[in-house]
C-alpha cells in the first residue's frame, strides 16, 4: 500500500476527471432499491429480511430527496416510480 499523498491533479481513487455526483447517486439509489426487493424475496428456507429492506428503502429515498432537483425530469420520474413500486412491495410483503 502506497503512503504517497495524492497530487492535486489526481485525487485519491479517481483517474482523471472526477465524475458528477448525480449519476453516482442514481446508481446507489437503483442498487438500494434492487437490494430491498432481494431482501423481500422468500427463497428456499430463507425468510424475508424486512428490517434490511426498510433500511435500503429509507437510504435510497434520502439520497433521492437530496439529489432529485439536479436530475433531468425523465430521470426524476423513473426513480420516483421505482421507489414507489419498491415501497408498495415492502408494504404488501410486510403485511403478509
């Protein structure tokens, strides 16, 4: 492991230009929504993990609320629909 400090031209962890935050958060939000669905899935001998699903949904929602004004309208609509469907699935599965 190198102990050399990153130069101002190349911040630690990035090669070249630092990416905008919007696509990074969109990916995180999508990943958390997919994870919530996975936590809610009943498989052979495994019960749904409602607590983990709820945490994933809450964090995805908080990230979306923080970045939504910076997204294009079609991105904002797609993520809103995805999170709404994820929440509905959570409520439906938690109630069973």
